[in-house]
């Protein structure tokens, strides 16, 4: 289920081959770490009764951050899904904004506390708003690409979703539409092997979500979701194809969901601790740090600095968000339709 | 003033909006070379090309969902559902997405999209080419639902829908396409969404209705006028959100109200109209509110006599108005 890490490759500098500088890969790691530490804090806040709900990203940060780095972060449009902490951080959302989102406060840029946590959206960052019925964002991403094609804008439209979601009709309709119209869309499935409690084998009869690509007449590829460099390379390649007018790509990141589905779930009712512990050996946050250390890019000093800076930011953001006001109850009637002055 | 058909008014509105605004484009099944199965987009493919008159795969959820994405990018898509009966696969995109995008993003994103869909019976369309779908969407804040009855209203309201910055469902009565003709001015005009229209002034009985039923009511009123019964007819034009003021005003005018729809009765748009009148005009009423609608059976059958039995008939409209007048 989980791809073996190839220990021997860890000592080789793999990011140079991808023309990524040391600073860029450190920034990748920093975003992954940010997502992990924020997620851990959210569970604490939930268990302390300060926030009602957590939906977790743990185990998927590597794929998320690598993917974001493979896109043009100044131009492209993205439709991340609710686990995409690593993606939205790499895309420009701040820890403070993330905390405001999780505390559901008025300043939450995604929805001002209207939506449950993790339902990201941020027009300033060209990040589409999404809902809870899954995979509805896939046709939206296709629409972005169609509009860009009509206007003659050279952009890529990127969308994320889970493997359970890949069984929805909207997944199929969006993929087919994008392929027929040869649109610059990257569909990336974060296969974390569980749709709440239902394991992969009860969701798909094929080995990989990306195996479905051929049915749409598009290119498909699976990669190790614990490796941000693999994610970067796959997304970069898909983006290059899109820019060349070669149409959409279906990618699958092989990840593992390390935490329960949400704070309301008990995963020990359907999987074993041994299985989760085994998966933790391949946790991208750990293995990528090992890689960066082994090639001397991540020094002890830099690591401490990063951890310290992130902790400080999370502390400040938590305080700020906890004390920030909720939206005015009367605002519940606002923005049903456009308000003209 | 030139006289044109209901469907010509649609084509004209699309053509004019596409030529005045580059962001307007049409997408749907058979809208391209074929010009639409009803010919609503006739000639537009030749004029605007495949980039702006887009034949889509046969997949209604994608038509709505891709339209939503394009609208979020800043376009003004006009998405065509070939028959309103086929738009249920798109219901999640319309109800969960288009209707809620502005609200859930706290005004950050919006969906300026128009969904056109032919509806209505009396065309030997059987269960799935005859239905009225408006009630399914008429409990969804964030949506606007327009149902015009005349070529004049079609043109002005379709232009308003395309220019609106929120999602609009524009239901067109397919039997009206070639049956209903009317005067349409050559100069540019737009009719505001959300405003009902008095189609006939009268003093004895008020009929509140929409779509093709407006014409049934007008014909009945004409006939009853010779008997000395004066009928007031209000055409809702927008069935969601409803023009509560115009409804109250029309109800109070005669104190006797007949609500008319070709949709099935229970939970229909006119049921909401009845509630508005009951809340606001109870003491102005001189008779109980009456509803005339299709029976609460799933949808109209194909066979001629069965279809006829299902539909609201002119003599029923006439009978109800007369009965109310005599109450």
C-alpha cells in the first residue's frame, strides 16, 4: 500500500536534477512543517474544547507542497480541497488566516466563519471557493481553464480531491470535458487510502486512480505522495504539457492519512495501530527532513530556527484568532445576492 | 414594432448580448452547428464561432459546473440545458455551488451565469420532456428563477439575466417557442428581474400565474368579459424571489384570487404565492384562495388522451374564474 522509501537515493542530491535550489527545497520543507505543526496544534485546540472540529492534513503535506511549487504561484488558478493545508500555505495563505479559518472568525478570508474549517477559498490568491459535497470543484477548475482558453490567457488550472471522491460523477464529467476540449487542467488525486473508514480496495477496482486517465484520452501518472520532489516533478511536467496545448493530466499522489478522518472519527474502529505506525515510517515530513539533512542542506541550526519561527507564529495566530470577533450575527443575511451600494 | 416569436426573442437577446460583451458565451448540447434542438442558437455558431458557441459533451452537471468555473474567471456563460427535465444531474452544481458561492465566500467569489432550460407540457413529450422544474429550485436563496410569457418579456428578461451578477435559471416554455408571437421594440431595453407584470387590468377576479398559463388566463378573461366578468391578471415573470408587493396588490385589488400553474399542485410556486396572500391580505379577501394546477401525479404521460387529462385546460380556467366571480 505504501511505497517503500529508497534509502540509497536519499544521499544523492535529487533536487539539483530538477533545477531546484537549496533555498527552494528548504522553503518546501518549511511549508510542509508549517502544515504539520498547525495541524497538530488544531488537534490540541480541539481536545481542549476551543474549536469544535478539525479536518487533518497529516500524511499529505509532501504531495501538497510539492504540487504547489510545480505551478506558477503568481498566475495559475487552484481549487484545493479541505485537507490541503500544505498546498494553501505554499500558495500564500498565512498561519494567521488559517487560524482565523479554524476559529471561524469574521476575518477568515475563506468564508468569514460561514463554512466549516478547511473549506478554502481566496480570490486574491486565485483560489476557488469549494463546498462539502466532494469533487464539485473539478468542473469548476475545468471552467476556469475553458474561460482562460476563450480569453487566450496562458494559465494552468489545478484541482485536488481524494480517491473516494474520484468515484463521483463530477470527477468523470470534468475529466471528460477537459480532455475533449484539450484544456490546461491538472487533476491531482491525493490518494490517502481511506474514504473515512472505507479502504482503497472498496473504492476502486483498478490499482491507481491515474489508471483511469487512458479512458479519458489524457495522460496519467502516479507518484510517491510522501516525496515533495516527486510531486513537484509530476505537476511541473503536467503544467508544461498544459502550456504546450497538450491538454489535461490526471495525477495520483500515493499518500496515507495518518490521522482519523476528522476530530469526530475514531479510526481504530476500522484500522489497526500497527498499520498506522508502519505508514509513519514513510511520513514525508520526516523522510524529507532526513534527505535534506543527509545532503547537508538542512542544518541543525536552520531546523531549530524554522521550528522556533513556526511555533511563534502559531502561538501568535492562535491568540489572535481566539480573541478575534465572530462576524456580526446580523451579517447572516448578507451576500445572498450582489449588494448594490 | 416588429412582431417576432418567443424563440426569436431568445436568439435576438443572445445575439445582442454576445455582440455587446465579449465575456458572454453559450455552452450546451447541440447548440453549435445544429443551432440547438429548438433552434434557439440558430446562426450564432456561424457568427461567433466555436470558441463562443460551445458544443459540450452530454453531461449536464459538467455544463453547469464548467459554467460556474468560467463565471468565477470573469466570463458570463449562458448554459443551455436541452430540456429542464434533464437538469437534475446538475442540481447539485446549481443548488450547492452556483447558489451558494457568493454567500459561502462572504462575497469574495460570485457566479454570473444564466442557465436556460425549456420546460412545460402539451408537446407530446411524455414524462421527461414536459415537466415544470421551477419548484425544485424555488426554495434556494442565491438563485433567481425567471419564467417569461411573451416575446417582449423574453428579450428584456434574458438580457437582464445575462447581465446579472448572480446565477439565474431562465425557464422557457417550449410550447410557447413558436406558438406565442408578440411585438418587440427595435431599440434596446432590459426588464428588471424580480418584478411581476399586470397583463390585464380587471376588477372582479385576480389570476396570478406565469409562463404559458398567462395566455390561458388571458384567453379565458377575454371570453368572460362578454359575460360581464372583469379579470385582473398578474404575470409573476420571476418566480423566485417572488414580487411580494405586486402579489399583495393584485390580491387586494379584487379580493378573489385564482392561482394558476401547469406544475403539479402541492409544494408548487403558487403554493408560496398563496402563503404570501394569506400572510398579508387575509382581511382583504372575499373568497378562499383557489389553486388550479396539474394533479399530484409524477408527470404527464405521452399518450394524447392521458396528456390532455393531466394538463390544466382552458375550460377549467374559465370555470374557476366564473365560480370565483359568483362567490
